[in-house]
């Protein structure tokens, strides 16, 4: 379990991009490059080779060696390395064998990366991730923050305008609220405004408490920022309404053309609570921009 963050979150200096070398991963690679450029970070591109030691081809029963199957991945990785170097990003590429999730987590542990970048896809529902159970395992077990790029977010880096905000969404849980420090670090690096957001039930949007409750919640958001010594050039503390929290957050991000959504997660919750997992995955797969998740141990 991770300890709580004390003091400002440190900028990302050593970033890992776990790639399956698919066509979709190319766009995610460019987002990883953008992050490296913003934070002047180095990049490691890891591809996990999960094929068995030998594979029998159907037509003639010929046995193919693993070395033959690895030639294409090595070529693809070399192209990524050259592209990164051309943009001024120091890059190394690694091909590893084993179970993808365990290999990625082991690499993170051994190399003390500051951030891991993953891609997701949900063609048949939010619960389907590009790495299947791999992305899920990395999301909940990674020893560092995870930047996840969903299927609607691959073009977001090119579409960002100068005033695109970073949205920090919180449910006011004391543990996860510390993620605002990471949001502030990203705001400083990209010179973006910070929007602190809390979602209230749809039923509270009208009626007598309609003015009182939002004001209390906005003051609570201000308190979280002050408690964590967060100050950016232009902070906005706001409320959204909706019966579906994930949809309310992603819709807010879409309306404001957000650059990034930042979420704090309780490790115990994402492991044990289906509701928490549901909300996080829906936000990731429906978000119009990348989602940065930071998992904290329960107090």
C-alpha cells in the first residue's frame, strides 16, 4: 500500500509507456511524448511478449522460434525510439516476456518510475480494457500514478486550447483528496487553470437547499486546496449535478475542453468495491481527455 503524499507532488521525471504496439497505441505514444516534453522527462517504452516458447503453424506444422516472432516488435520499438529522440525526449525500449500485468508492475517497482501511461478501449462496454485484466491490475497495483488514455482521448493533445483546464474531481474522502497536489503540479507545468469539481445528486439541483448546499460544497473544495497548500493562477471551485457521477464528470470535462482529469483513489476501495471500480473505469473509458489516477492507502 502507498503512503500518503506529504508536501507538493514532484514533477514526473521518469515515465513508462506500456505498449501493445497496436495501431491505437501509436496515438497514445504521442501523448506520452507530450507529457515527457512538458516535464522534461525520460521515457521507457515496454512491450511484454506473452507468446509461448514455440508456435506451430497450421499449413505445414512448421515450428517457429520465439526469436522470429520478436523481430517485428523490435522494429516497431526502434521506430518509436527514433521518433522520441527526434523530439528531444531521451527514450529506451524494452521487450520482456511473461504475464503482462506482473511484468509491468515488476518493471515499475525495479525502476522507480514516476508515472506509467496506459491505453484503454471499450468497444463492447466500459469494462473491456485494451490489456484486458492487465490494465485493471496495473491501475490498482502500480507504485506510481497512472495516466490512462481512453478511446475518446487519443486526439485530445492536439485539440487542447491555451485555457484548457485540468479538472480535479473529488468526493471529499480525506485520503484521496491529496491527489489535488498532483493536479496542481500538472497545472503549473502546463500553465493551465485548475477546476475543482464535486458532483451532487440530481435531486438537489432544485428546491430550497439548492443555493445553500452548493455554496457549502464550494467552500469545502476551497478548504481542500488550502489544506494542501495548492495555489494556481486561476482556480475554479464548482459543482455539477447528476445521478451518474462518472457521466457528470466526463460531461463537465467535455464542455470545458479539459486537458486532463485527476482522480484520487483508495486502494482498498478499488480492490473491494465494485461501485468505486465502476465509476473510475467509466470515467476513463468515456473521458474526452486522459485521466490521471493516484491511489492512496486507506487511513
